[in-house]
C-alpha cells in the first residue's frame, strides 16, 4: 500500500522473483556460442559454458527440469504472469518452453480456476483474440 498524491491509499503490484530468470536462455545461448571462444587466439580450448559445480549441459537440464517440473507432467505446469510476452525475461519463457515444455501464460481468471480445480490449464493457453 502506498499514498496517492491526494493522500488516499492505493495498492501497488509487488513482484516476487521466485525463479532464477534466464536459466533456460543461458543454455540455448551456450549452444549457439559453444565454438566461438575456441577461435580466439590465446584462450584455452574447451570447457566454456554457463554451468558451475561440475555440471554439464545434460546434468544442468536434469536439475533444471526437476526444479521447475518436479516430476509433474510439463503439460500441467505453467509460468503465470500478467503479461509474459512483455517481460524482459520473455526470451527465457520461450527457451523454457523449448527445453522443458513449460509455457508462460497470462494470468486470467479461467487459468486460475482450472488450476484451483486441479485440471490442466493447457486448453486455456491460446492467446486471446479480438473477440475475447
């Protein structure tokens, strides 16, 4: 809650970032750039990537999948956001969809209702048209 210029109380949206943004994008970016450092004179060959702690691409994706999907069917997991296509991390939403099959969806009443019922929200994920 904050005070408006006229002194009344108004609500503000507070974003709680509970997910490490750009994780999936970094994997796809590493795939694209994998050979580039090896062409730079003076840099050691091999071993370039975004993974730490001895993780490989495969082991990172396994950990990422277990963290995001947690054993559930990816069809029943979504990233829910007010306007995912307008977020600075939209590129990661798309990369996560490509790597894990998890979609970013706009928060709409129908999606929230489906989630409360425990049913898949996937049929509701089509973008809205001008008609509704």
